[in-house]
């Protein structure tokens, strides 16, 4: 459902609006959610339930008062936000972030369809800056043997403070590519298993719930920039490892492809995605942050509408000349 359709929906008749596109994205995120429980315990599922409840209530306080329904998009925001968090994040801290995401990342702009920034990344960025230690320095060794975390609350506290693959690589260490692919590495809740991210990403693209140009261009941008940096000796890791490590794959399929905050015209989508992917690898190489995807997306959100306007203007000029 488009923002216009959501706005035109009959008031006072529905308290919750089911949007097929958003439902498909939830299905696409299901493998990552299952992986978060397997690798990091049932605590991740409880965290998601608490975050989702807070997000729905926060949005409802705005929309229901206006006679408008809560949208399925808030479920997607909750899923993406939760799966991007460290396994040890305190519950209260996660709730602060999702409230910021919904209220200041979405509702202050007018609600669904009018937000300028990706709400999930806005909320994550807020707590990343406000609580840097909890967001960057407390990681755990994931479960690796069946049934994994399905029968445990969380991995042993003895494993706390284990570095993520990106931190290990930044310090000149080595990380198993096989571990990055299967997910047996430390990291955020839903971003460690590359194969499950690829399955979920392929699903939402197949269902046309995500613009494939944004995902493909993001992958191309990251690949080209990481190859250039690797050849120049700037990055200590090879391009494949760079793209498998951290939140890049998760972001390329589930964050960049968010339809509201990204460009709508096809040429702009190619440029936008390419720059996001390239910026991510550039931030990793030259900034003090081990992970750069969140900042790349929020930065490019600022220019998405302008890029669409520029493309339409150029197309209009071309038509006039023709």
C-alpha cells in the first residue's frame, strides 16, 4: 500500500492496517530472527516482543487519536531495529531507541510515507551515540551446536566482550569466511548468518517488496570500492570478507531497499545504492567506527528526494530537446 492509499484509508474503521509488502518483508526477516534465537538465545525473541509492543503503542498514540490505523510498517521497523542490536543490549536501552525511532524518526514527519530517514536506523543511531559502550564493546560467543539458544536464555556471561569480526579485522586479525557465511561469529542479533540474509533478501525481491536496483547497486558499490581499497593496501581484509562481515549484507537487502526513504526513480536508485555501498566501505577504512552502514544510509536519506527531483528534471530537459 502506498502512502497515498494509507492516507486515504477510511478513518475510524481499522485500528491496524495490513500492508502486503510489509508482511512479505516480515517473512523475509524470519530466517534472521530464527538465527538470532539459535545463536544468541531466547532473550533475543523476548527483546523483539518488548520492542514491538513499545513501537506499536508509540505509533498508536499518534495515529489512533487521529482516526488512522497503525500500519504494518511499524512491525518491519521493530524487526530491523532489534536484529541490528548487540545480543547483550539492556532492555530499557533498546526501548529508548525504538521510541526515538517511531516518534522522532517517523511520526514527527507525519507518519507512514512521510518520514525522511529510515526509522530503524535513526533509533539505532541515537542509542549508538548515547550509549556507545553497550553498543560497541559488549559481544558474546554464539551458540554453535543444536539446539543452540532455543533452550537457553543467552550465551554464557564468560563470553562477554568478545570482539566482532570487523573489530578483529580492523586490528589486523583473521576471520573465517566460512564462519561469516554460516553465522558462527559474534555480532548483532540478526546480521551474522550471510546465507540466511541472502535467502530472506531474495524472497522480498522476488515478491517485489523491495526494489532490486537498490540492493544490486549497493552490492556493486561496496564491491568496487572495497576492491580499490584492497588493491591500494588500505583495507587489511579482502573484498569478499568485507562484504560478509558486519551489517553490510543485512543492510543491503533490508535497509537500503526501504521504499519510503529511498529514491523512486530508477536512475536515482542505481546512484543512491551505489553510493551507500561505497560509503560503507570508505567509512570502515578511514573512520574510527568499525561499522559504517548505518551512517551511510542516514547520510544518503538526506539526498534521496533531491536525487529524484534532479533525475526528473534531466529527463524533462531531454524530452524537450527531443
